[in-house]
């Protein structure tokens, strides 16, 4: 079945550092791609998405570009803040008959002041 | 405001007991999902339902049961057959074709066996 692979955490950065969290997927065709964020003790919130190749999703300073040629959707932020400390999940949805979203295992980000 | 509500936030279960976790949504979403989250294991799908009165097993359905009698509600029962139920449980919902829109998640229920 389809799978999503994200870089293993934990990732620890200093405030204002550049962030990259890698994500690759195996689905064929043109799945929709998502990044979710989970703050401690809470559910997941949609951070950004892209639904076709070369689209760039962006929100709250985070960006990710849908790269069909490398089957990737890496999350980036130019200057992280302490408040960005959370777990980040990459996901893909190929549509089809079951509409299920496949998630990566999550990457824990800790930003120190 | 529309959303998805899980209750209770914290739940304690004694050995051998069944417990039911509530999930209610007022988003008019057709599909609903239950996930289990353990440290370092990401999200694992327990059950999902795309329409009222129908549901399918996910990857780890053993020891769990669900019902979908109303569009708004998708309760999860953790039975005594589930040997290691301590975990964080997340409910989600989506329109039937979620491929462009993703899921909306509840805030979770933390279940602990005492």
C-alpha cells in the first residue's frame, strides 16, 4: 500500500534557525499532500496542503512544494520560534474508493530560546 | 462554530472493563475515523466509516468496536480484549472525498489502564 516517510526526529533547533523536515511518498499518480501539526496534548491541525504538482502550500511562515519528480513535500520555515515546538505529520491522500489519508510517523520539533 | 468534539479528555479504565469514547461532529461530514497514537509510533487507524450504518476495520481493529447510527456520532468502545489500551485516541472527520480537503481532528482522549 501507499506509504509516507518523514525524517526521523527529534529535531532540536535554536530560535530563528531554518527548518526543513523531509517528506516523501510512494503513491502513484497525483495524490493530495498535507502537513499537520500537533501541539502537546492536542489533536492534529491542518497546517498546509497542496493538491497538484508544483503547487506550494503555505501558512504561518511554513511552506512546502509538491515535487512530483522526487515524490516529495518537504516542510520549510525560514525562522522558527519557540511556539513552533510540536509534532509535524506529513500525509497523502490518493482519493479513489476509500479516501483514506496516509500519515508519516511524525517528527518532533523542539525550538529552544 | 463547527467542529469535532471528543469526550472525555481523560479516561481511566480498570482491567477487564469496556469503555466507550465519544466523538461528535457538527460539520456535516460523511466520513469519520478513529486513530490510536502511541509515543514514537505515529497514528494507527483503528476503524473508519464513510456512511451511516457502515464501517470498516483499519490496521489495528482487534479489541475495538464502533457504531455509526447517526451521521454526527462515531463512538469507539475499547473492549477487555484489547490487551494494551493505554494510548491517546484521536477521532477525525472529512467530507466523503477528502482527497483535496484533508481531515478535521478532535482534541483527543487519553485512556489509561489502572
